[in-house]
């Protein structure tokens, strides 16, 4: 699929930005070593939309229930997505422990914290403006059982926020932690509607942000228009990665683009492979074109040939 230089430059910028966008928001504080004997649950930390797995040896827990879990920032509330039916599939996953179900006091404190977070957000925005810092405040979070407030922000470059931290400590009289996150993480935390009209995949479906490449779009025969394959965050669409493995596997049964076949006294070249339709489009240098089903192509060793044209 041909691209002009301007389009290619735009796509390279999107792809180069992916590594910077994959900020690690993993909050798992500790992992379990050795065999797992207790039930495993899929858990969501709602303020960051980070998901992880945790075990609990007590009474069975129901989906949607709120529990207390250890995180790298301190103990906090999380919501159960549901039990893991096949925990043996989590051999390489990071698994932590659920400490206990949340009490009514925990939930009441979390509600009060929500109200305090709104006030802290406004105060921090004012302080950022006073210091003339080029940064965007995304979210403020009070931990459940730690005297600490987390401030998440985005910025195009590193920010010297030492004076800002001093002001925030004076204002709140508690420990303050500022964390710079990627723009994809901002979309994941805040949510919104994508070009498909549905909620962002990173906010509602994805467990972790995955690297997305231009090759994924090419292999799916998508338009290489940066406006069409980038999300509201300005990075490549998360959904490009979802079906890529299927396309990569299916393409093994099709001749590659550019493959040459000699048929009817002419040289035919594969112009397009349509995995969804199950067809291959060929054309010649003199402008003739034909489309054949996948069943008309056979590979022997490293050689492709057309059968029953």
C-alpha cells in the first residue's frame, strides 16, 4: 500500500511515540511465589483502571464486591470483576492477595475521600498556574489507609515540580506524590467515546496498554491515514492490536502481496489479500485484474501456485 512522504512521517511519529505512552501504572505491591491453592479473582483498581489478579482464602467473593488490597502506594479499595475459572492459565501473571472485604466504614471513608479529591484537584490546578508549570493535571486520589495524596499529570517533557510539592504539602499537611503518566494512560483513566461511538477500549476492555504498530494496520488492509487509525489520545488505536494475531495467522494461508504467477501467457501479481472475504486480488502490468478465492492457491515448500483457476 503506497504512502506519500508526509503520511509516512506522520505514521512514524505515531509509532515512535508508543514506547513513551506505555507508562507502567501497575500497582501490584507484591506477588505470590509458589503454588496457588486459594481461589483467584480478577480485580479492578477503579481510579487508575488498572487490573490485576489476587487470591483470597476466605469466604467466596461475589463479582462487583469491594475489597481491600495492598498496592505499591499503600492499602486501597478495589472492585472484583469476577473469579478466574482457569487459574492455571496465569502461570506468568503477577498475583497478589486480597486482604479482606471492605467494611461499611471503608466505603464511607472512600466517599469522603472522593469529595476531598475534587477540592484537592482545584487547589493543585491553581498552584500549577501560579508556578507557571507546563503540565496537565489528570486526577487526584486519596489512599484509603495511607496519609498520602496521589496527583497524576501529563506533560510533553519532564517537569521540575519540587516547589509545587512544597506548596501542596503546606496546603494539605500530608505526604504528596506526583506521577507523570503517558497520554494513553490519561485516556484510560478519564475514558470517553472513540470514533466508533463506543467507550474507549483502554478504559472499558483492555487489561494493559499494549504496543501498537503500523504493521498491524497494514496487515489488516486498513487505510494508512493517521486521522483514521489514531485515537483521541493522538496515538495509534488500541483496537488495531486486538485482531492482529488472527490476521497474522490467517495470512500464512495466502500468497504475499507482490507474489508473481504466470497464467494465460501473462505475469500476474498479488495486489491485495482480503482475509475477511477469503479472496486474493491479482493484476497484470497491462491493467487486467481478477479476484480468486483462497482455495485456488496452494503452497508446496516455499513455492505458491494457482490451482483450478
